[in-house]
C-alpha cells in the first residue's frame, strides 16, 4: 500500500511539473522509495528567518544512490548548495520496471533550514 501511495504522489508531482511518464504503474513497477534522508542545513553563520523549499532533480541509480542532482527552482547559491549536498546523501530502494532495478530521475522538494 505504501508503494502505491508513493507512486501516486510521484505521478501527481510529475504531472504538476509538466512531466509525463511512459511507464504504466502495475504490480511489476515501483518508483524509487526514499529510505534514508538527510536534513539540509545552511552553513554555520548563515541564517534564514524561515525554511526554504528547493526542488531538486536527482538521478537514482540501480543501487539506490543519487549520482547526479540539479536545482530546479529559483534560489540563492548557498541554499542551492545545501539542498544539493543533502540530495547526494539520500538513499533509495531502486525503482522497478518489469521487476528489474532501473535507474530513474526523481523530482523532489528538499527543505533547507538554518542551523540552530
């Protein structure tokens, strides 16, 4: 059930971003599932009054590692670097297409916060 909800969330996010997937979701198909997340923090001495949401596009390989990432939303360089650093440390259960592990691109928001 969690996989179905995750796939539904991914499909809605992709549709909102104007992306389309040619893969039909069924019992043999599953998007990558986030299993390890890292808190995105600004460098010491840099503060923001509120957390900033940064959309990051990540390439998740067949081992579940993020091997490439890029910022897809407007933000300053310091915030973008904090989001990219956190994105590269994420781990996923790899996507499955026809029951085979598959490398895929994922678009996800990362919340960047000031250190407390």
